[in-house]
C-alpha cells in the first residue's frame, strides 16, 4: 500500500528540483556568455598602436593588416651628404610580420578569469615584428646611391648590329650599401630617416667580370646565326635578329644575359610561316546546288613559352640550335560554327581583276588559281578579322605553289608563289566596295598598270598581310575563282553599306633613272614606269544614308627603271 509523502517531504523535493533547475539555467547562461565572447578580442587590446579590443578575430586581422600596410608604404628618407632619396619599405625588402599576433586572444574558454577579463579587463599591448630581406634592402640602397651625380658606373656590354659593344666600369662617390641597409633594418619602423656619408666606391661590376662575360658569352653569342627547329621544320635567326631581343643585366656583381621575351615571341611570329602548319577554316561548298559544310583542320604553331632560356642556351651551344615544342591552333571558323550559322546568298560586292596570259605567265596563273581555291568557300563571321596571309601560306611546292616573278627592290625576281598579289588586290577591292573595315594592306612599291592605282595590295611572307574585319553584323561568304583571264572574288552576305570612291589625278611625278642591262638566268625584263602619288577616298554609308566611314589614303609609288636581259 502506497503512502502519500508528507508536506515537508514535498517541499524539500520542490526546493531540490528548483535548485537544480536554477543551476542548470545559470550554467547555460554562463556557457552562452563564454561562447559569445570566444571570438571577441579582450577589451583594451592594442596591436601596433591600433585598438582592436571588442573586435571579432576577422575584423582585428583586417585592422592589423591595414596598420602593417600603412607602415610598409610610409616612405623612408635617406640623406646622403645632403642629397635626399626616398625608399618605400614594401619595395625595399622590409615588411611587417603579422603572423601569430592574435594567438591566445580569442577562443572558447570556461575559465572565469578569462571570461571576466574579456568583458572588463585591459588587454595586452602587442607589437608587430619586422621581416627583412637583407639582399633586397641592400639593392634598394645601392640603387638610390647610384642615382646620384658622380656615382660609380657599371660597365656595359651591348649587342648592336651583330657586334659586341662594351664600356668600362668607373669608380665614383657612393655609400656602403651593406652598412646602411643594416642600419635601416635595425631602426625601422621606429625611425624613418637615416643618413650616410658618401665615399669613393668602386663599381659593382669589375673589368674582370666584363672580360669574363665577353669571352664566355657575348662573343660566342654573336658568332653565327641560330637555327630554330619546330617539329621537323626550321628557320634561322640572324645575329642582327638576336641583337633586337638580347641585352645584358647586372645581378649584384655579375653580368648575365637577358632576353626580351615579348620581342622574341614577335620575332618568331614573323618567321612563323616557315615553322607553322596553318589551321584551315571550315568552308561552305555549293557544288551541284547543294550547301555542304567542309570541315576545317587544326594547325600547329611554335610554343614560345620559355623560348628566352632556350635561346640563351643555344647562343653558346656547339650546334647553335634551339628546338621548340608545338601548340595546336584551332580554326577560326569550325564546321559547328557553319552548321548553326545562316549565311545569306545576297551578293554584296564583286571585283574582277584581269591578268596576263600566255606561256610566259603560266606559273603566275597557277599560283593565282591556288590562292583563289584556298579562299573559295571561306565564311568570315561577324566581328572576325580575316588574314589573307594566314589563309594562303605556307608558300611551298607542297601547297601547290611554283616559282614565278615577284617584285623585289623595284625589279622582278623569281619567287615561290609569285603572282599572289593578284589575289590580294582582288580581295582588297572586293572588301573595299563591301564597305567593311580595312585593317591592314600595303601597296606595291612600283605601280603595276593592271591594278587600280592606289587600290591594290601586295603580299610578302611573313611581314606584309591583307587584313579586314567583318563589321556588317552578318556572316560573309567568299566565292573566289578564275573566270577566263581574270581573278574574280564575290562576297555574299547581308548588304549593310553603300560605298562611293574617288581617285585623284596623279601628282609628284618622278621619271625613272637610266636603263639597266642585267645578266644571269634569273633576270626578268621590265618596262620603265614613272613614280607618282595618288589619293583614293572612300565614303561608306549605312542603309539609312548616314556616313559611317570617310577615309582618304595617299599612296606613293617609286619609279621603275627599264631592265633588259641577255
């Protein structure tokens, strides 16, 4: 039989239960308070003079970083016998070490003393330590001293027109950079102004070092051309080419070769015709009245990453050869592009350029046909810049080209791909009257009477291109071929512009000099031509009649002397 508890027992149980509950509540509140303060910096804490008490760890870290940056960028004044020079610590090997400065200032703790001090106590004052790159600081001090009039002068070794040109080092007034840099390292950032006396100092680079560098590197570097090989193809860098990209740098007391990598890349790009397998754009064919997409092909080009180091190594190597890897070159227009692109069949421009025929022009006519076949079916997308040179090269027998006359220094000489300027001139005029943006073209040095004066374009691999940009907002398809004795190019797309053009009378006429009689199998006869200037204008309007391009171009042609051959 159960007995009901007495009133006193019930009261005792109630007090015990209530007390336990109160303890649990208070303990929970205390833990909550400890948690809330776990990411807070103790009040009154400073680091590098910045008050960070009460901040979160993230906010405190940002505040300290700002303090460090302020000190690292506050100028140091360097007084050198009355001459004031400025050093920026961050650029001179000096920095503030912020690592670990917040250690122990945050984190969860139930220690009553820790919780209490985070709420009410004064936190510690901490300083940032200094990190010194002594070599960088010494270089900065030396550079500041070198800027003074009468400072020691390092000798130089330069590469000019295939020759090594040297100047001797000379002593002068300077500072003991090592001693001054140690003085700065010991005093900064408490002190930001330092002084030093100038004294007679030798140049950092001795004549012995110059002689060593000339013997071991500079003279061999200029001894012979460098052969550049890429996947079975090769070209040559002449010593005059190398001079354009090679220089000498001072590294402490040593001379070292230095290559201008962007300039070397540009130089190799100019010779890329001999090293490149061009990508072939996808094309459209309308054979048999059916629209067919002809897939493009990937190409290859030299990978010039690291070419500077390879060139430096090759300049003293016995075989004087540098080998580059290849990188893939994607077509500018792929089959996928054409399959999803609607190309209008509206004729927007056409140009016909008549060429001489007969057995003596058979080689030239063949090259014109090869060039036009490479153009036929190409689609230039909106915004795309088209390069005729990239489309037609390489000018090799494997591509179908043969030797035919090319204009060199005012006279005709045999050359692979001769006659291709007929294709270039036809395309230039077709794009000229389509109203698109002309980017790059070069007229012949001597006027050739079958071409419109001032409206013609030569080609020369690797330096003379014919480029234009499709700014019609619609795809343009190129039809190119031979009709009778003419090179014909038609551009199809959406007519966007109307074009009017004028050609001025010729002016500044210059008669040719005396005739020349040349011998040798390569001699090609040519008639005399006057030199003159001519100006061509082009006004392009949109279909609303607004002028969008108003251009004027003056071309200067040189005279050509009569040449006769045995």
